[in-house]
C-alpha cells in the first residue's frame, strides 16, 4: 500500500509543471501556504530580512509510550529567495537533535503561478551521536485564487557509512484551499521509505490570529513501521517579525 502511495505522490509534482518548463518572465512569487508537519524554511521566493519563530508539536492519541515531539525553530531569509533555520527537536523534555537547514529558490514557472527550489537539512542525532543529511526538491503551484499545492521529493538520513536501514526516500504532498483571507484548509501527506518507513496523513487548518501571528492545527493518522496506524494531534504556532 505504501509503495503505491509513494508512486502516486512521486508523479504529483509532474502535474504542476507547465508544458514548457522554462523560467517565467514574472519574478513575483505565488502565495502558497506552507505545510504544517514538514515545515519549509520561509516560503519559496521570500524577501530578504524575513524572520520567523515557530514551535511544532506532535502528540499521539493512543498507544504507548506517549512521546510528544515538539520543536522550536528560528528561520531567517538572508537573501532574496534564500533562507536558513536552526531547529531543536525535543522528545517530551529531552533534546533529541540539533538541526540546521538551508533553502533556496530556483525561480518561477508558468508565468509566475508556480515556483520551485531546494532544501538541505543537517541533523545531529544526540542518541546515535551521528550526523544525517537530507536533500529535497520543492515545487509549488497556485491554480487559482482558492486552490494551491506544494510537493517535496528527496532523500534523507544520509550519513557517512550509512546502511540500508537509514537512507530514505522522503515525499511530502500538500493541497490547500483558501477559505478566506485569514483561513486555509489543507491536507498534508508525508511518506518515508527505508528502514524507518512511515506514512502520516494530516488534515489541517491554518488560522491567522493577527498581522504577524498564525496558528496551524490538525488531527490525522500516523503509521510507523512495525506499528498500527494511530491517531495523532498536531499544532504549530508561528510568529513573524
């Protein structure tokens, strides 16, 4: 089942591409919401000087042990379309990882209605005392004033001397519907292959609380390897400066 989903999601980015995949003449970036669980480092095409702090929390609603994963992070766009982040993932009260991320924008497509770029994540796992690397290609499409989508495809958990139970194909596909100027409904699907393969499906709601404050929350399902599918609550609080 997971293999079928991976194959379908892998083809989804192709649906976003225009017939002629050349850079569009328009230099303005389309406004596309960010996924909640697999967070971006500022939107693609972000302006220089943009600064954001946010906290993500993932809480299983059944099973043992009840480990709440949460992660504060700071994101900064140091140049047009290029950003950096520092993230500290926790498991309950224990610091699990140190994470550094870089993200860049290739440009716009489809006369400014689409945009694509790349992301790199370097992670130091405190439990295993190893560094892992993740490389992703990202593409987003604004279909009309209401509908948009974003896909990420790449490889993760790569490290010197990695084994087959570590390397993984990573896929994120998110579809969004702008309910109004302050509210967005979305469906996010995250797939990981390899030794730690998993599937996470998260319907979500994005709500603007103020000019610079946003709340994202959702209730979905997470299926990890050797485990049954379990319900999961998720939330991300965002503050822009």
